[in-house]
């Protein structure tokens, strides 16, 4: 717990928070193609997770490790929402 409290307010925490904002803004209009394991950008580009992180880095200059972490979190959240919606839809059709 002490490590976490020390991290709060640190430069590292600020970098992570900035990266989070950049990732959320950048991925706002993206979708996911799970079959091909790519993120589909609104300009039609189909990028892997690492390519997506590089693209966001180019736009934001946030640290790549923070970007990667937040992209993976975004994917987990995005995919869990899709699964949840599919389960609810299937339950409604029964």
C-alpha cells in the first residue's frame, strides 16, 4: 500500500494518466476485428496492438509501456462489453 501511495502524485503516475487520456481519445472511434486480432481505425487502417501503441506514441509522445498497458485494458473492456451484450441478446431471444 505504501508503494501505491508513493506512486500517486509521482511523475510516473502523471505519465500513465496522460497516456490513458491519449489512448482513450485515440481509440474512441476504433473497433476490433477479433478474427484477425487487429484494431480497426476510423481511417480504415487495421493495426496490431503494438502498431496501435506506436501510432498513439507518434501522436502523443507518451511512454510506450503506458500506452501498451492502456490499449490492452481498453481491449479487455471493449471485448467484455461485447460478450456481455451478446449474452443479454441471446437470453432475450430464448
